[in-house]
């Protein structure tokens, strides 16, 4: 079991295992591929692929549509590590398990993280299929990933969260998107536990709280990344909208289908960021 007491040693063990596989090469970026966004790996010249089950201390991903493997290879001329499948809190993992890969990334020497996900749009001007650059988040998970004894080798007890998503990275992507006439939204992501999709009343609550989109991942990972002072870029595909008519049909298949459609845009923006930053 992962605990605040053994987390550093376990993550260090896993980091060493992975660096051994890469021959000591440290990826410049880690990329977490969210629901329906797995084809991002088609852009990577894969050199190494490891199933999560073959990586010491790694949890194993279970949710439908998520494959569990870690990929190393070249993307836009840079050596990257991509997680094909993440660990969701709703699957029953502890918060230490959900965020274990980020601990490992940092101990491998990786300082830049890209996270992607699918989310429900609550901003009235959003449409299904929109791509949203995450500029901030609201943590609505029932448990905090940093609760418990703090290990100062990772970072401080009280973490500054004034810039969870790198303004510099967002600026690079926005400039590229504008130059290439790619439409995007920029908004606030509210993360909650799931696995239920929201009731109409809950979608309304999310909007009132100041978010533009809602989903069941990402926030714990970003908190832990910021604990270790990583630079983070987040991107979300709006796969459903809280329109009372439309939302009746929201289900996992629909989410995956819509995420797939927006995938080329997400892929292009991620490739551009890795190349230009
Ligand atoms: N709510 C929560 N998580 C989601 C949604 C949603 O509407 N769409 C995709 N992931």
C-alpha cells in the first residue's frame, strides 16, 4: 500500500526502473492521455512500451477505453513519456495511487507535464467538440492528494496554487492556434469524483461556482505536480453539454465518440507545444 511514509522510496524505485529502461535518458515531457485521446500516441515514434502491470509499484488501469501502458519515444523532435491510460479516483484507487505516476515523473527528472481529458461543458457558449485550454481548476474531490504527513523531499506542506497551469505554455499554444486558425476555448475545469455524470442541478452548481467544464480526473494529478514544482499544461475536450435536452443522452460511449472527433486538434496543439516550448 502506498502511504506518505513509503511514497518517496516506492516512487524512486519505479523511477530508477524506468530510467534503466531508457538507458538513463530523461524525457523532456510527460503526457497523460485522457478518455478517447489515446491516438495521440500515433504521433510518437515509439521506442519503448511497458504495460502498467510490468512496472513495479504501478497501479493497473481498469476503466473501459483506457489501455494501461507507458510509452517512451520521440514527439516533435523531443524525447517524451506518455501515459496511455490514467488512474481515476472513482475506480477505487487511493489518491496516492491516482497521483503516483506524477511522483515517478518528477523523480525521473521530468519537469514538464501535459494532461488531457474529456469533460462536460457548462459554459453556455461552449459546444460539443470544443477544445478547451485549462487556465485554472477547482478541486471538488472529496479527498486531497496531499492530505497526510508531508515529505519535504517532494515539496512544501503548503503549496502555492496561483498558477497551476503554465501561463507561458498557454501563450505558446494560443499563439500557434491563432496563427493556424484553430478555434479553442480557455476556461476553468472543475474536478469531482464521479463516476456518476452530474444531475442537471449539479451542472448548474458547477456553473455557479465559476467553472466552464466538469470532469472526473486531472485535478489531483496537477496538484501533486505543483507540489513538486512541475510546469503543467492542460487541455480538455468538451464531450457533452449540460443542455437539459442533450444531457439526457450522456454516456461513456458518447463521451469517447466526441473525444475522438476532437482528437486531431488536441494532437496538433500538443505537438506544437512540445516542439515550440
Ligand atoms: N461530467 C463529468 N465528467 C465528464 C463529463 C461530464 O459531463 N463528460 C466527460 N467527462
